[in-house]
C-alpha cells in the first residue's frame, strides 16, 4: 500500500506537486496519468525518498521510505532507464545492490532470468539497447521481492514485444497481491494494463477512479483523459482551471 497525503513540492517559483493525496492499493495495477510536467515523476521520487516534500508525506506500508529497515525488500522502483554504471555487467550491478540490501546472492540469477537477460548478464550494461536497459532496471526493482512497485514510463522506447511483456508483467505482479503504480503516456496501453487510475494535472489530483468508470464517460479512455486534463495542460494555453474538486470513486 502507498499512501500519499497532502504532498507538496516546489522548485523555486514552480509548484510541481500541490496538496496531492491518493492511495495505491495492493492486488491491482494503478495507472498514474497526467500531461507532461504534471508532477508524476516528482511524486514518485518523493515516495522513494529521493526528493523531500515541502509539505505532506508519502508512506510505504505505513512508513516513510527513510524509515524502512530493508527498503529493497519493501519497495522496488524503475524511475530512470540506465541508472547503472555503464562499465559494469548486469550481474555485477545487481550483485552489488543485493549485497547492500541484505538480499541473498542467488536472487540475482532469478531476476535476470525473470526479465530475460540471463544470456547477456556478463556484458557491460553500457552496451545494452534501451529495451535491455529497461529490463535491467526492472530486474533491480524486483530484486528484493518487494510488495510495492513503482514504474515510471517503463515502456518508453520498447518494441511491441517489449510493451506486451511489460503489460503481462505488471498484471502478474498485481495478481500476486503486490501494489503496482505505473506511469505512462500511452493511454491505449494504460487501458489494457491498469485497473485503477490516478490522474493529475499541474500537480493536483484530477481523478482517482477505475479505468472502467473513466472509459465509460467518453467514447474512449483517451477522450475521457483529454476532457479531464484539457484545462490543466498549460502548454496548450487553456488556462489553469484546476480549481474543481477532484473526482473520486470507490473501487
Ligand atoms: N529538479 C527540478 N528543478 C526544477 N524544476 C523541476 C525539477 N523537477 C521537476 N521540475 C518541474 O516540476 C514540474 C513537474 O515535473 P515532473 O517531471 O514531475 O512531471 P511529469 O508529470 O513526470 O512530466 P513528464 O510526463 O514530462 O515526465 C515541471 O514543471 C518540471 O519542470
């Protein structure tokens, strides 16, 4: 379970995230949607303790990230592709993470197999394609077998086979009872993958509802998304207009 409570983050004059509250529950894939610059990555970074909120808090299984005794065993995240030393092999990268996180070393080969990198595990990770780098990032997220997982744009740059692989992986992780928060710009993909959606615009909550309910509002999930976010897409010059109360629906 992830609990985001009144989270606020400012960068100088820019308010990246403002009084944002939502919960991400186990056993489902929760999609995290919003236009460019709406605050998705900033929110995920604050959940992972990488950015300090100006107000509010984010809890993982009831605690802030910094208070987790064995963080890698509680939460895994893919926040940036290529977050590894390019000169190290995938196996060496994962082994170092396992050693630092109190994770048995045999787990490294298990996650390499799970993401399909066993045959190239000895190669320098800097030589990996984008798809392979994403798989390595996912292997790192899965290393501690955590109950909570965050993925920021995991299908970016992947080929159709890779996109389908991610979709099935997200669903199977949720089916195992894990909490899965997934951001993506690909709304059609989100319609196929997510059960629940948290939609934000200009750092504020716009909707917290099921995919089914949101899709039923328009001809497609994409149309419903545009109707919801149109007023908060600053680069279209449509004004700020996000004062309306967010829409919440029981799951
Ligand atoms: N380190 C930073 N310094 C200054 N401004 C920042 C920083 N990080 C994010 N921002 C600003 O905060 C806002 C939210 O950015 P964020 O990257 O969280 O959005 P996002 O929803 O993840 O966007 P995208 O979909 O484009 O990845 C943007 O206006 C961005 O320019």
